[in-house]
C-alpha cells in the first residue's frame, strides 16, 4: 500500500526527516511513536502534501503511484486521509456542504456519479453515529466552536465518510479525556478492515491500549530507530524515550 | 494648479451640457451657479484621496435619445415584484409595474426651494443636468405587499442624472431594490436618492450594482431617520462598473436602527469606493455596519466608514467592521474606519482587516479531496456569507450567493 524509501525532508532549510524507511501493507495498523521534535508531524505533513516542506531525497509509493508528485487533493482522492492534530475552524463553510463537496470530487475523480442527497444524508447519519457525533454538529460550520473532543471526533467522522485506503491519525489522542478517547478509538476500530491501513502517530502508549497496532516504530531525530510489535510500545511506556536516546547515541 | 482644475471642470461641464437635454429652468440656473463654488473632486481632498473622477473628460458621451423596445425581463430580480424602469435615465412608464399606492409615485419635479446640492459636486451636476427621477411616497400605515425594484439600465454612451425621493411615512413599511445595469462601456450613471424614514417607519433597501460592462457610476444616497424607524441598506457591487458610493445616514430620532451591509468584488482594473457616514444625533439608537471585499486581478477597493456620535446621542450603540481578502498580489484596498464621538456614554466599536485567503483552511479542504479552486470558492463564499446571512429577502440572498459561486466556480484569476 505505502512504501517510504530513504525519505529526507526539510523545513526552512533545516533537515527534519533524515532518511525514513517504512513499508505498510493493506490492513495493517502501524503506530509511530517518538519524543517531541522527532519529526512525527513533519512525516504526516509531507505525506499529506502540506506546503512549506521540501523533500530533498527519497521516494514514497502509494498504491503504485508516486505520492510526492500528487497535489494534496489528488492524494486524498487516491485514498490518503490525514486526521489533523489541530483541526482548522472554517467559519461559514458548513460541515455538510464541505463533506458533500469532498465526497463528490473524490467520486468524480474515480469516474463515479455524484451521490444523491438522500444517500448522502443516510451516510451522514450512519457515520456520525460511529463516533457519537451529534448530528447538529454536521450542520454547523466546520469545527467552529467545537470542543477539542468534538473536533477529533469530527476528524474520524470525516474519515468514515471519505472511506480512505490509508488513514494517518496525527496525535488524535492529544487533548482528549478518557471518555472521548474511547469513543474515538472505538470509531477507528470499527473502520479497521483488511483493505484499510492506518498510521497512528502518538506520544503515548495510552491510545494503543484501545487501538492495538500490528507494528510499532520509534521515530527519533528524523529516523526510525526501532521497530517492533505492540510490546515495544509498552516497553517505551515503562522505560521512557531516554532509553531509545541512550541506545542511538 | 487652479487653471488645470478649472480646465477639467470646464471640460466636465461642457460634456454634461452636450449630453443633456436643453432646459432653462430656474432650478438648473441655480445649480449651475452653485457649481461655480465647487471643485471637481481630486486626490488632495481627503474624501477623494483614492478615487479620481477625471476620467469623465476622456469618455465620449452623446446626447441621450429615447431607446424603445428594450426587453427588461433579464433585469427583473423577481418578475412578481413591482418595478419602475429607467432606461438611460428616462422613466419608462410602459415597462413599469406600479403598486396600488401608485398615485403617490410621481415624477420628481425639482423646485428652487429645495436645496439638494449639499456641497457635493456630483449631486449639484445631477441637479443642473437632471434627466428624471421619481417621488416614491409610501403613505402612513401602509405596508407595501411586495418589494419594489427600481431598474436603471444604460444602453449607450449616455450620461444619466437620476434623482429619486423616497418617503416612508409614519408606521409604513417598504422594501426597495435599486439595481443598476449597463450594456455600454461608456455610460455614466449619476444617481442621487434621498430617503426619509418617518416615525416608526421600516425601509429595507438593496442596492445591487450589476453592470455587465465596464461603465461608471456615482451613487449618492442620503437617509434621514426619525424616531423608532429602522433603515437597512445592503449594497452589493457585483458588476464591472467604476463605482463611487456615498451613503449618508442621519439618525435624527431615538430608538432608531440603521443597518449597513455591503460586499464588493472588483475584478480586472475595476475601482469600487464605498464611503459611508452615520450621524447619530439623538440618544438610544443603534447602527450596525459590515462591509466585506474580495478583490482579484489589479482591482482597487476603498472603504471609508465614519460614525459620528453627537453630544446629545447618549446610549448610542454603533458597530462598524470592514474586512477584505486580496486574491491577487496586484489588488489594493484602502480601508479607513473612523469614529468621532462627542457623547460620553456610548458603546462603539470599529475594526478593519485585510488579508489573503487562509492557507491552513485551504490545505485542510484540499486534504479532503477538494480541488484548490473549489476550496477557494468555498472560502470566498463563506467570507461573503457573513454579509448575506443577514438578508431576509431570499431572492436577493440567493442572487448574491449564486453570483459568488459562479464567479469563483473555476477558482479565481490572479
């Protein structure tokens, strides 16, 4: 599904990613952990195509396509989804109008007809229940006046609506209380399938109690320095990142 | 300097004279005399710093002749509305559909005793070379059952000096749309509208500037409000015309409400200038003002909004805001909100912002599969919707929203 080879990227001429290698197969859930400033969010931004990141070396293949050559919208249309760490508030653009536009542009890209109003509303109803998102929120402006938890649930709701092949959750657990965390994680678990992969970026092991990963990678100083199974996350929780730092020096 | 200014003025006067029907009324004579004391607006005048009308001397205007057999249906916002049609400044009774209170809608007769000049070069020119206008009188207690659209269509390189007087009497209520259209790049519409809202009157006015070609328009509206009256004016500049709007509101009563909303979307080399003045003379009144601009290409926008609160106008609430999005590096906005307060117990605020489209919001939308062009359109629509959401007239609301949607359907031009 996704293969990252020796990916190097800079922000304002400062190298942040220093050679990432990662292969993700369909249906797998990979957790990427690491201390602050290790490059986790840079990796998600580079994959989603955010401006201001310069890829200096390496390749990313996504479903046999060169991901780095695609515009952000085409990456999404090909099946990539980024759940933002800090979802943006967009006053005046209704959640519904926004999602309908997104869904239909993705459908047009795939050569499908626009979704009917009836089917769309049924889909909204079904998917909003997945993350227990109040249907009233769907009619409000995108994220405007949403609580931290509602914003994160709205990200997972969008994920469910757009039905991507690969979803990157960028610190989706940050700012969530334990109840909201459980709701978000339940939503994600229901969306797991043999065709859909996840990259879960997080600081803490906590989220991984709910969304159990197949693989755990530790990102440190722009490189993946350790990979393992879910036990690695527990070990990190116990020993802290200093253990990794000490090993890599 | 004096000779140069005099030359421009002489040229303008000659052009207006040649483009206007002959008349020897005392009123014209008085206006012409009054013009002697007035300067052609120029950039050294604070109110005209960014807007230059000297282009009037460069265009080739002709003496208007009556144009018949024009299909006005494309200009009707809603065919069921009453409508009053002016073609090149001349009233077309044949094309107009008047309300039952029509006996009170009469052609304006300018009289010497009325001093409409107001030290304003264009309104004085309007008086001197007056083409036509209507006296619209909504009698006391009457609530007009349907909106009334006043259509101004320019078909040729003519100058139209139109002067309307709208009076909404005590306890009366009306909704009036003033729309301007032009098929000629060389037309000049000089339109002066005087409004009076008497005690407890409600008037909603929509000014829709929809010129299909790059003509020019000077528009002066003044409104005098008496107590408990509500005056709302929504100004949407969606056409291609050079525009200067002067809007003066005098709140001369307590418990009045004045709402001024506007949106302007200039394109290419277009220039749109909105000057507004709200004078609070009496206590316990409210004014709300919100103008938004979206500018593309090499266009220019000017917003100058002044709120004046006189000493007696205690407990005034006055809010004013102007914000702009520049979609091109070559577009320019001059925004100047002004507050002048002489009372000591008031709530007033004003603000102005000018910026570009929010890149973070753009990326967020793109990351969901929405093209950059569509994302831009959604964001511009949302920006303008802040103004249109206050519209209770769904026809006007839909018209403006669809205009924005169509205009930015394929993204935007630099």
